[in-house]
């Protein structure tokens, strides 16, 4: 998860986030295109996350699931912060080809 310098492996974080499923559509948040960015600096892991719509009723569930997946994997001295972002607005083009195929697009 982190190397000797304390840096976080963001590719590993992205893979862990594939365990978080959007309960409305049954697809993980990475393939769905909801992760806009991962950054690690100053002992903070920042996850820039969007929702398929600002009115998403399950945003709190998704954020809680992110915490549940990452808390055991990230050293305790690293702060995990999820920041909701709305620009650019989410669109189906942000999904992976596999996710689009799931919807028949």
C-alpha cells in the first residue's frame, strides 16, 4: 500500500475502489467513471468523486463504502478525504467500455 518513503500506491487504491459498487446500477465506481482523481500529499489521500447526478440518493452509501474498503488498507496516519465534485458533469462517456457494454451502449 505504501513504500518506505510513506508514499501511497495510487494504482492499488484505484484497484481497491473497484470493490465499491454503485448500489443503483450494480457497477463499481471506477468503471462507472465516478472517480475523477486520486492524489496523495502531506499524509492525505484525496479522492475526487462525482455522482451520476447531483440528486443521487445513495451518495452517502458510496462514500461510506469507500471508507470501509480503504480504512483497513491505508496506514492510520494517512487521512482519507473524499471530495465530491460536479465539474465536469458525469456522462456515460466516462464509463469504461466494459461498463457501457453492461448497459448495452
